[in-house]
C-alpha cells in the first residue's frame, strides 16, 4: 500500500464528523423534540454519556489490533469464514445505506426547494459523482473531509448567531414529569446518529496510526454542540410540538433569515451546502462497500462504479410514498444502523477476551 493512501487520525475523525451531519439533518432536532419535548436539549449530554464507554472500548480494541481494520478484526476474532460472511453483510448494508441516502437527499430537495420534481436526476448525478470519488484510494476522501469541516461549522455557527436574538426561551421550560424517560429515548437517538466512526473502522488499515480517544473527544464535542445548537434554535423558535411535526425544522429556521439586511432566502443555500455531507458519506459508504465485497479488487476503479450503480438502482427502487420513506428514515434504517454500528462491538470484545483467555 502506498504511503500517500494513508489517512491521518485527523482526516479519519473529520470524515466521521462530516458524514454524521448527513443523518443528523434528516432526523434532528425533530426526533429529539418528539421524544423529549422541552427537555430535548438535555438528550445531547445524556447521549454523550452513553456513547463515551462504547468509543473508549472501540478505540482500545483498535489499539490492540493496530494497523488492522474492522474486516481483519472480524476474520481474526470470528474465524475466516464467519468473519468473511460478516464482512460481506456489512458491504451489502453499506450499499443499501448509500442508496437510501441518495433517495432521502433527493426527497429533501424535492420537498424543500424543487416541489413536484422527480428523484431520478438527483440520484443519477449523485451516483455518478460519488462513484468517481469512491473509486480507488481512500486518502482523497479524508482530504475532502478536512476542507468541508470549517465550511459546515462556519455555516452552523453563523445561523446560530443570526437566530439567537429571536429565540423564546420560555418554550424550553418548564420541564414535565415525563422528561427523564424522554431524555433517555433522545439519548439513544443521539448515540445512534454518532455511530459513524464504527462504520469507518473498516478503514482502520489505512490509518497512519490508531486513533486515540482523547483525539476523538473534540470532534465528538463539535457534533454534540451542533446537535445542541440546532435543537435549542428550533425549540426556541417553534416550540417542541411544532418542531416534532415539521419534516426539516432546521431548514424552516433559516427560511426568513437575513444577513446585514441584504442577503435573504438563505434556505436554498443552506440546503445546497448540506449536499456536501451527503456526498462525502455516500462516497465513503460506496468505498467501504467495494472494499468489503471485493477486497482484492478494491484498489481498482470498477468495483466502486458497480457499487454506485447498484446503490443508485436501489435508491430509485425505494417506494416514493412519504409514509414509506418516513418508515425507512425514522424506524428501519436507524435500527439497522444501531445493530451494525453498536451490535458488533460487544461480540468483538467478547471474542477478543476469549482469545486472550486461551492464550
């Protein structure tokens, strides 16, 4: 493997950060408002408390298996055949998830900007661009993530500053007696959204060195801060009931914003900028899918192109009814993400402990 195709820990974490913004805008802060109501913002630190032990265990496992990605860990800890089967299962999930993100991104454009348009053009363009980005080496995706981080952070902080003066904090208080139960449900949703680094662990063999937990904490804090800003902004503007009913409350938040009394209608610009996290995450998923399904051929370009075509076909084959898409977005995909993102970790830790016991 060429040294130029290695990812630094910063690039890996930047890729995880930007990729997490894609499912974040699809489900937050609406989901938190639905579960926790006025206490939605409290679900953010609660989610961090749930996520930190899992991250610590994952990074500890990676340090013990330095230079090996999730695929090698699966084969080493589960056995060659079972590990290879699990790797192929992940590859198929990455393929479907990429197709789902293409379709959900198309629906987001259709419902917010281009009313009445069809998803085919958006899906085809996204599949083509992501196929080019996913083909071959991993390092360009890490460099792209480093460029996108300041852009997305700057946009979110600017929106937070522009909306701060109009927030009604009385919509956040008082909390109800049922708040703790809702906060716990919201914490599970927060932790699930931030499961992206567990997927990107399949790039572990491309890292210059293992990622340390203390290096990941600032990026985790940035993600949690963004979720908190979006949640407080939407709840302070619309209240928890309306926030839970709106499909994309954050985009509604920026609809009437003006900058210096001159620049208006920021919503299409913000929606357009949010295509970048979709693009990066889909490209990474296609890249990972090619590596999982055809590991010996992943360095070539055509496996990623085939994966992009299959993901695009899956995107167009998904049902177009809003109820079906809402079920996929709010129920099926998050649960499968939790299974693939967190369900594997206890199995790997148990297998690693058993192997150490035998040795």
